[in-house]
């Protein structure tokens, strides 16, 4: 048998056995890895070659490779095939570290930046030789699946393409998403869901509905930059509560709830953008109790929820139990938003919100007047992914890829970044956050890196005052070679700047 280099490999399968054929293939490859017959970095035969030599359907091989990938034994490199992973990912030589100064930021009004960030990103994307270490989008894997699934989806929804559809979204899709969410411990009913044009639309509709100019809103600092710009656009006043290694600083939050009486708290409880931090159940409980005590709304935007390597605590929304008043149940106070942008494709523009109580109808009405409803083609495609199990396989695939790539990035940071830098090592998602020494000029570093064809995300737009402390947000959902080369360039430029 010849394996390394992607050469032929024949696996004897027993069609009479009770074990499905794809698991027999998985077991055999897994055995070869454990016994040393296949070594780290060896390339597996292509799906087509393996299907031919083993005399099975290509889908069977895809299934087998997907489970091996989900087990972390192999990984896919775009356009190059499947490779044997490092048997155990060695623990990082330098542990995660995140202990920034706890400074609350209340910025002047009127600062905006997201459109500049977005323009620069799109320009960098148009340059094919640019390494992009700023992207939070999934790698473009599984395009063949997409073609097949889209054809089926369009056939399924064809009759709905010739009229308008419900503003809250396709009923089947809402049911499917409710089922998904129950896996997180969030028992949402399908009728609590609203399908939106990306989760950004949900954030925008809800925030514009709840917030008047001059209202105070709490955000995490650093926090999702597009949301900060949205708040500025509607003239909200922002309180940036610093992040700690375990989430938003709740003691400071309580102080500012007391002193400023904000109307809304915005948070990413799982895989926070940009630090990658996931909060504990205790943190979630205290946050919702504080929101209750000081009577304010909570938006829980968990865009990266499905990319966690570990089991996560139930969302804050699951702790938001109905309260009864004399006239009946009162509005719940937590709005949960999610998206398929990080697991399927951002250009489908498919997100969702769980909104209970009176607010649900109000937001549906806003959505109706905004754009009638989300494209029925996008809804049909996501429906098909969820109905066929391709979604689960794809998530497993992305998580295995991301875990591998996160290790590559951490190793590259250890090798190339100066001692004084520190970083988070998130248990999932696609970003990590690097804190740099005070003297570093991040804007200059960004410009120098772009000159060398590496697009790296400055931390500044993530702070409410567009400054904060020197930091970088690095996206690891990139080809490994790009991560290694990109981090080496940025590390060299950083050291050169610090030596001046
Ligand atoms: C934290 C967070 N929320 C929401 C979004 C919006 O994603 P979409 O509108 O594509 O669902 C993003 C995308 O970058 C994000 O990072």
C-alpha cells in the first residue's frame, strides 16, 4: 500500500458487515495513523481516487473523510486535498494572556469608522496576492456541495419565487433553526424566530426600534466595530465596559448601570468578536440579573456560536425567563441573534433573531416595511443544508480546519512576535486578539504590512473611541501557508518598529 503523496490506497470493505462502509474506511485510516503507516503531513488519496480504488461511491468517501476531520485526525487544504493532522496538537509554549487595563471608554459622539474598515477590506480582497489576516469569513470550501444543494433548493422553493413571502421567514426554516437552538439549551419556539438579512439586519432593526438619540448603550470594549458604528449613526451614547479574560467587567458594568441608567447592553457571550472569549454560566447569570435589576434590554449577538470547539453554556437568552405582571406576561428582555454567515456563506445574507413578547410583532412590522422578507432562494438553500445533514458535516469540517489553523497561528506568533506581545487562545471561532506594547503605532504597522501584501486588522476600530490600547485582531480561517507567511511578516515589522 502506498499512501503518502496522495497515491493509490485500497481499503477492503465488507458490505455484509453491520458497520456502515464509511465508518469502515474511517477505522482503517484511523488505524493507519495510530500505527504510523500514515504520518503527519501525508496526503490522503483524493476523494475520487479513493472511491475508485475502494470501489465505493464518492459520497461514502466524503462521509469517511468528514468524520476523520471532525475527529481532528485529518484536515483539508483548499485545492490540495486531505492531509494527516498532528496526532495531538502540542500545547502552546506561551499560554493565553489577556489582562488589559480596566478603562471604561465613553467616546465623543460623531466618530464613525466601519465604512472605512469595510472599504479597505473589500479593496484588499480584490488583490489576489494579498494575504488577508483580517477576515472572519469561512474558507471557500464545499463549492461542489453548494451547487448541488442550490439546484435542489431552487426546485423546492420555485412556486414561492413568484409572490411575496412572510416577513418573519419561511416556516420550515424557522422550525429547523428552533431545533438547532435547542441543542444549545435555548428552547425557542419557531414562532419566536425572525429570519433576517444577516444578523446585522436584526441588530440594526432591534437597536433602531429600542434606542432614541441620546440614550446610553453599554458595549464591550473592545467590541464588534460595525455595531459601534451603528450606535453612532443613530446618535446613541456609548459606554465601553472593558473586557477581562472572563468577559465584560461586571463590577464596572454595575457601577455604570447605576450611574448612567443605560437602556441596552450589547454582548457577544460566546466567542466574542474580537477577543474570542466565551463567558461562563455564572457570568451570564449575573449579567441577566443586573439587566433585570436596572431594567435594561440585552442584545446577545452570538455570530460565532456554532464554531466553538467545546460545549458552551446555554445562551443568556435561555436564562431570560418570562416575568408575570398583574396584566399577564411582561416582555422578556434578551434578544438573541445568530447567523449562517460564519458557517455557510456570508453572501447568502441569512441571519435570525429570537425575539419574544410584544417586541416580536413590532420588529416583524419593521422588517416588513424595510425589505418585505429575506430572499427565498437564500432561505431555500439554508433549509436544504439543514435538512440533509450537510450543515452538520460542514460545521465539523470548519471546526477541524479552524482548530488546526489556530494552532498554526499560535505557533507562528510564538516564533515571530516579540516577548512583550500577548494573545488570547480562543476555544473556537476564527479570531484571536493580540495585545501589543504601549509604544507600538498600530496604524503604521498596518500600512507597512499592506505594503508587503499582508492585510492585518488593527484593533483601533473595535474600541468606542477608535483608539484603545495597541492591539491586532487576527483571523485564522486562512490557508496555513498564508498564516505562517503573514505572521512572519507582521512579526518582523513589529520588531523593527519597536527597535526604533
Ligand atoms: C459579532 C458579529 N455580529 C454580527 C455580524 C454580522 O454578520 P451577518 O450580518 O453576516 O450575519 C458579524 C459579522 O462580522 C459579527 O462579527
